[in-house]
């Protein structure tokens, strides 16, 4: 069988596709990275625009042909080539652009933000051979001396270079969270592996019309902080709405920061939400759960991308609530889809 090729807009070298490979499999085998989560045609996150050629999409089953008009959109994870093709892929990372590395980092500080949330500052090695790139919204793994590891969102933006920030909650009945914090508080260096995770954004690939909605629960704020700081560092002027929810107002451990973003940037709107106000008698802000708060404010999801960081229960509740108001699943981005996938819809 003749080898088929993928030509990618903005990339000089064609990608050869092996027999039986999907578009996504071929790209990943060759070191490209693109948004993907379920790998079975459900989340629709891996959309590509077909500029030339023909594709057979397995699920949802259909044949796509580029005919010079509006480029049909295919799902890379379930599409096989029927001819050579030319495609445009938003946010595609070229081979080697971001690679995962394990590094020994300096621990700069571990400070208390509230009674149980700590801000950890790390600094990656300066040597060029150890330089590491990451995207806003990705996470890293911290390794303990006994080889165990735990994952934490990177709260800093890639624009801050090799200085990393993490927000870590000490959970009394979580032996791992206590072990990680004890190690960080009593050591000068720590092994980290990064970058990890497929829920990230890149200021350069945000369309001018897109509205960006961020929904964070508790320390899920750290992932959102990275993305928002990256957008602000790159002077993105899109409309940005940030929702941060917690049971108790004291768990909104860094409230002054998003309040400052909203004060200093006319395109940023911030809504803190407390779900159990009886725990916070002095709270005078919004109450309720995050999905409810988001839907109270948004009556449509056209040109909207939602980034959610929190428990699977929160993320899926938000997804269901927003889908009931017209949002497509592909408009919501979260690491939850990778580590706690729901069964495919029947
Ligand atoms: S990764 Fe392709 S549809 Fe989910």
C-alpha cells in the first residue's frame, strides 16, 4: 500500500502515516503534540481542519472531503487517510517543542497562605541542556526520596521562566500530601518531572472573538492562575470571566490576586462563590455552587471556551449544566477528562 502523507499548515516536513494509523497516532508517533483527551471521538477536542484530500472518520462515522469551500472539521483520533491530506491544526506543538524532563530543582520557599494551603516556590536549573518548556495550565510530578510521586498544577505562567509556583493543601488524612509538604519544608532540593497534562492554553492561538471562562474549585485555582497570568502577560484582550468556588470563604486562599486582576484589567471579571455560607458568617459575596454561578451569568456559549479545574464531580456537573444550555463538550477543557473519563455516551 502506498504510504500516505499529512502536510501540516506551518510545518515544512510531511508526516508519513503507517497502515491502520489514525491521524492522531501518526502525529504523536512523529513527536507532534496536540489537544486530545478521550481518543475515541467523544470529547471532540482533537478537531483538525481538512484543507486538501479525503479522510474516513470512524466515529462519528463519516467520510470527509476538502472541496475548496469551507474546510470540513475532522476528529484526529478517529480519522484515517484515504488520500494524502493537508490540514490545519490549532495549537499543534512541533516535535521537540515541549518535552518531558526530570530535573532536580531548588526549593526557594514554602510559605503558608492559609491554615492548610502552602505556596511553594521552586527554581529549575539554569543550564541550557536542562531548560524545560511548559504550557500555561500544565502540571508537574514531585518525587519523594522513596520514589513515590504526586502531581500538582503549576500555578506560575511559563512567561516567568524557570521560577515555578505550586499551591499545595495539607490534608490531615492524606499521608501523601503531608509527606510531600514535610519533604519540601525540610529539604533544599527536590526532583520534579514536567510538563504533564493536556489541558493548557497558548495565548498565540486564541481567536480574537473567543470568550474565556475559567472555573476553579479550591486549589484548582492554581491551574487557572497559570493560564490567566499567561494571558495577561501576553496582553490578551479577550473577555475573561473567572469563577472560584469553595465551601468556606477561608478556602479562597488567594482572593486578593484575582480581585487585583479584575481591578487592573477591564476585560477581566472575577466572581468568588461560597457554597456553604453558614461556615462563613461574614461572607457577603455570591453563594451557591459553581455551575449555578456560571449559568446565572452566561446565557449563551457561542465563541466561548471553558477551562475547569477541580474535582471530577464539579467538572462533570459544570459540563452537564452548560451542555443543557447549548455548550458543546469540546468547548470545555479539563484534566479530569484524562484521569477520570466518563463512559462514552451510548
Ligand atoms: S481526543 Fe479525539 S474526540 Fe476526544
